[in-house]
């Protein structure tokens, strides 16, 4: 079965999909993106993801390439064409094609819109045995709240983590506090049973999964504190986990080779993963 991508108004075969060499996304990382998870043919948290796309576009003064309604239609059409049941929809908007110059184009150009889908295995509620993370300095810029395609520091951090046998990198600010993962938000459960995740500001991406999990924590009457936490505190924590549209809630059992708690998946992370999987099953299937 052919796999399709959407590129600037057309559904094209994925292996033939391409953009112009002077697209500002390609040359200058002048663009933003979103990733929406799909489970059983259902989009997870579509609205907040598109709201965040809107915010990212406004922060960079890039116009919407199509209307919001049209984007919703394109997402569904691509899912249908690719028979996507489980996986993700990737969407990217760049400032468009223009002769290379750092400043914004002086004559209006149409922003470029690209969508792809990726099939993944069906995520199960069972947390498995958890993952390892590796800490490293957060060398990113001061606008990590904007979801831009300028991901080189994240790429390098993820690669270093993989080379160390870890699943994710946990990034450290200059005070020794963990900001977030290379592509996930970071959480711990302290020995006192306090659930902690860093507050959102320009230092991290405001994760949609993080936000939905906050609501779930509220409904379970779990006490959540949004504050900075250090690498030392994380290493002494009872539990740790990460959240994102693609990893849902994934328990962290090792930080820099040291066991978190007893090195096994903790009760809170296990429960929250189950609850999040249940939450992802709500809504209407697209395909
Ligand atoms: N932080 C970063 C740097 C990310 O790239 C992501 C993934 N988009 C996240 C956090 C998690 O965000 P979300 O839950 O919206 O996927």
C-alpha cells in the first residue's frame, strides 16, 4: 500500500514528497511543528495541539498556511489514505520559500505546510520495565516554549543518551535543575509522595501530555507541585517518569546508571500510565 504525505496542497507518495531547497525551514530552521498521537484511529488531544501550533506560529509571526478547519480536514484525509490506526501525525509549517536572507522575506510568501503520518505499535497500559535516562547540560536557547524545528541541541542530547544505552536525555540548567527531556517532559515522585514537574515558562515546552496528565492527577486527587527539581533530588526520588505524545507516560528506572528507588516501575507511574491510556481511548475514531 502506498504511503502518502501532504505537501503544500497535494497528497503525494511519501517516497516522492519533497520541498524546495530554499524553503526557510530547510535552510534556517524557520518553522514550527506539532506531533499528535493516534490510538485506535483516534487523535489524542487534537485541540490543544492545534492551539499550541497557533501559539508557535504567532510567536514567530508566521501566517496560518490554511484555515484551522482545513488543517483538521487534511489531518483526517491523510490518516484515512494511510489507514493509520496507531501512531502519530506530524505537521510542519515553515515561513515558506524565499531567496536566502536571515531577515523575514520582504515580499509576502506563502507559508509551507507538510504533513506525514507514522505508524507505531499499539501502546499498552502495561508499563513494562521502564527506561533509563542520561543527564546532560541544556544548551538550548531561551525560547524553548516555542515548538520550532530548530532541534539540533535536542538531537545531540538524544544521540548521546542512545550511545550511553539510555532512552532519553534529561537536560540540566546552570543551577543543576532538570528542565525537561530532549523530546519529553520530566516528572518525579519524592520520598514524601509529592508529585513534581517543572513549571512551564520559556525554559521548557508546555507539553500537551503533561497538561492532560495534570487534569488526570487532579481528578485522582494526587497532589502535584510545579517547581524546579535538581538532578540530585531526582536521583533520590521514589519514582520518575516522562510524558509526551509518543511515549505517553513512561516510567524512568535509572538516571545516569543509578537506580531510581528500587529500580522497578513505581506504583504512581504505573497508575498514571494506565489512566492516560484510558484517557486516550476517549473520542471519535477518524478512520
Ligand atoms: N518537551 C520537548 C522538548 C518535546 O519535544 C516534547 C514533544 N513534543 C515534549 C516536551 C512533550 O510534549 P507533548 O506532550 O506535547 O508531546
